[in-house]
């Protein structure tokens, strides 16, 4: 278990940068492709799937925001221990 914690601690800063960037890039690319293929038009056969995917993404983003706020608020690291007393008088 300590090896997993060490690996997670080492990779977390990179993941905090890479994952949101990857998510935004994927969403923008999907939006551009849907617009290019005409799926964003109201008369498209696939329009209902696009609307459903927007709803799912909105729910997931809201849940992630609520969970992140919850975990940051209640799982803070404890304050550091005070310095030990000097052994000499």
C-alpha cells in the first residue's frame, strides 16, 4: 500500500494539469465535429442524442464540482506537529 500512495503522490500534480486539459480538448473537438457534420441542427436525426449528451455532461460536471468541494472541505491535512522541546536546559 505505501508504494501506491507514493506513486499517487508523485503523479497527482501532473494529473491535475493533464486531465482537465484533456477533458476540455475532447469536448471542444466533439462540438466542432458535431457542428461540421450538421448534428447540432434542430432537424438532424442525431439532435436528440446531442441534447442527451449535454445533459449527461452537465450532471457529471455538477456532481464533480459538488464532490470536489466536499472533499476539500472535510479532508484537509492536519496541522503540523509543534517542534519538540530541546533536550538541554
